[in-house]
């Protein structure tokens, strides 16, 4: 039976098996998860999280008030998928790659998500694969929506200008190990709405 205490062991096993795909030594801290969740309107018709790991951001989204029936999660690791399904039985969890995000939402009759959250370590990918991954995720974003990406890098994790995206760093979490920044990406023709800015220390 999966319990919260088994999460660190699952994360460690996943990290040892696929270090480039996990991209971190520890799961996201509560402070980082809360900062990410704070960027999401809980009334959104659909929210998509890609690369959920053991679910710290998933938990923060539910605590923020996102309806489990409107929360879709994509995770590549089958063991983590099983854990997420048991830990959060009301959400939609799919074992798949981020490249299939658009199709997964379409098959669920959702269309596109107002917010797509990525936990993928983009900086571990080659420049070409990184751009391809971002394009695939942006295809799942609804008009006027946003892609939220966290990174351990100092600067912007993607070449946003080349991809035609507006980039905004919404906050940093210095207490996370390692310290992390949260970025919002929108299409340049999207009118930006006011969002709360949070800085965790």
C-alpha cells in the first residue's frame, strides 16, 4: 500500500533510474509547490500538470481549491503513476510523455487547459529537444492561458523569444533545495492579467 512515507523512496528510486528526467535530488518543497499553485485560478475548467513526481504540486493545487475532476496529470514513470492514483484518487492521471499532452486532453473531451504546469527539467534537454517539448506543451494551452515552469537555473529556462513567448519570473523560493524560480510563459498576443506575486524565503 502506498503511503505518504513511501514518497521519498519512490522519488529516490526514480531519480537513480532516470537522473536526467528527474533533474533534482529532492522533491519540490511545500514553499515551491505553493508558489506554483498560487499562479492557478482554481475555477479554471481544466488544469494540466506534467511531470508530477510524487505529487507535491498536485497536493498544493488541490489545497488551493482546484476541483479534482478538473485536474489532469501526466507522468512517465509507471511506479509514480500508480502512487499518484492511490494518493489522489479523484484526479485524472495518465502514464505518458509530455509530447502527448494535447491528445490526452482531447481524448478526455477537455480541449485545452487554461494552465499547464511543467515539472520537466528542461535544462537537461538538448536545445532542439527543449524547444520541441515547449511547443508540445504550448499546444495544450488554451487561448489566453499560461505555461508555468519551475527551474533551478538562474535565468529563463527556455529561449522564449525564439519560440514567440512572453516570459515572466513570478517568484523565487530560496528555501527550496536547490533554490528554484517559477516562470510564466504566454503567447505574445495574450493580454496579461494581474497575478499575485509571491516570493518565498
